[in-house]
C-alpha cells in the first residue's frame, strides 16, 4: 500500500472551496471507484483553516500511475489552478503494524 498526504494551501478559504467542489461534482467519488484506490479523504486542520489535507491511499504504484494518466488528473489540475492552491506531499509505503499500538486505541 502507498499513502500520499497532500496539503493544499490557499487564501480566503480557497483550499476548502476546492475540496468542497471536488466532492460536490462527484470527482472524489469517481476517484474512489478507480481500480486500486483504497482511500481518498479530505480533512481541515483545526488550527489552520487555509489548509486542507488529502489522505490518498492506493494498492500499489501501478494504481497511482493509472490514476495519474487518467482524465481525472486534468479535472484536479484545473481546480488547483482555479483556486490558486499550493501543495506539499509526503509519501508512505507499506504499513509497519505494531501490536503494541493496539493498547493505545479505543475501539
């Protein structure tokens, strides 16, 4: 599994408006239905309302490559331009499961 955390930042609520348009136009749902997509969720930090965090997980690099080659990327790029967003990204490969972590989780 590969997870990419992308932080979108803008001004005057642009990042949040971008995420809301991604959801309202069905773009997010379309991405979630792409082969290999495991997660595609937006979050807003409580202490930074000008940033939106996307957590984007895929089965493997081939699924990410197919997503990047899809028409969906043109839609996303156009919306990024529309809202004049800047981005940073972090990539995480695999998941190191640690049974010790379970004792800290309330289920």
